[in-house]
C-alpha cells in the first residue's frame, strides 16, 4: 500500500503536469540538445571554413588552369610557326635539289665544251703567239710615235710657257700708275725699258707722257722708236709724224726720218720710202743717217736693210 502510494504522483506533481523524473529527463534532453547545437555550430563553422578554403583552392586551380591554357596557346603558336618553318625549309631543300640537278647538267655541258676546247687549244695557242708577235711590233711602233709626239708636245709646251711668260711680263710692263705727279719717274722707267729692249712697255709710257703733254715732241719720237724696234711699223710712222709736226728742228730728226723711211719700206710703201730717203739726204747730208739714205738711193731696191 505504501509502495503503491509512493509510486503514484502527488497532487502537486499532477498539478504541474510533470513528474520530477520527467523534469530531469527534460533537463537532460535540453542539455543534450544544447550540446548538439554547440556541436552543430562548430561543425557548421568548420564547414564554412572548409568551404572558404575549398573556394580559394578552386580559384587557385582556375588561375593555374588559365596559365596552363595560355602556355598551351603559346606552344600551339610556336608549333604552327615551326611547322611553317619546316615547310619553308622543305621547299628550300627541294629548290636546292633542283639547283644541284641543274648544276650537274651545266657541269656536264661544261665538261663537253672543255673537251672541245682542248681539241682546238693548239690552234688557239699558235694564233695567240702570232697575235702577240704582231702586237709587240705594233706596240713598238706606237711607242716610238708616242715618244716623238711627247717630245713635240713638250717643245710646244715650253714655247707656250715662254710665250705666256712673255705676255705676262709684257702686260705687267704695260700696266703702270698713270699719275701725272710721277711723270719724271715714269720717264726714267720708260727709258729703262727701252734700253732693255722691252719696247711695248716703253711705248705705252712714252705715248702716255706725250699725251699729258710732257716733252710731247720727244716722247712721240721715243714712242715711235719703241714701235719701230717692236716691228709695229705703222704705229711708228704715226708717232714719228706727230713728233715732226711738233718740232722738226731737233737733234734726233735724222734718225726719225731714216726710221720713217725704213718703216714705209717694211709696209711696202715704196713711194714714201724713197721720198723720205731723198728728204733725209737733202736736209742732213753730213749726218750718219743722211749718208745711209744716199747709199740706199744709189743701191738696188732689194738691198737688205739694216
């Protein structure tokens, strides 16, 4: 009875809707449920961390895969380039083979040509020897001709150099400072040129001095003398005429008349030549020139003049 009473719930327990045992069981269940939740939370966090690591691993694998794809693309391009190169080399090898075959054919042809050439070699050698002998003879003649022409050219060159030097000297002598204040110095210079037979320079100075005027009669006479000895006979006659018109009573008049007569002789004016000789012999019979004029008048016309 007492056991049965102990087994039955009290009114308090019946009022609360649960026995102590059920409460303990419920407490244990709650505790177990909390532990399970804690475990699940830990597992969930672990799964999340694993998932994050897996995601990083996948991304890394994706990057490596992309690099591998890029590398594979580069290798593919290289392989295509290599294939193109190999094809080009194959074409070159084929072309070289064709060229070798062509060269072989040319060598064969050349060998045949050489064989034919060797057959004619003796005749060719003989022809060459004859040509060499003929060329040597012609070359010797040509060398003599060249030497002769070279000597002639050298002589002409020397003459041209001398002529050029003379022309330069004559031009230099003709050029002078036409300063009236220097007329005495130019007079001396003109006489110095005349004495050294540089007649052109002397004539230029004497004629210029006469035009100033400066001793015009005498300067025209000296200009005429310079022209006469330079064999410019017409110029000499003109200067002599000017001098005589300015003064016909000078000491040099016999020489002036004599050289005027000879100048007319040189230009083949025989009438004036004879006329001036007659005037000279008549006006100055005792002078040296007068005596020469008389002798010339008595001689044959073709007598050499001095």
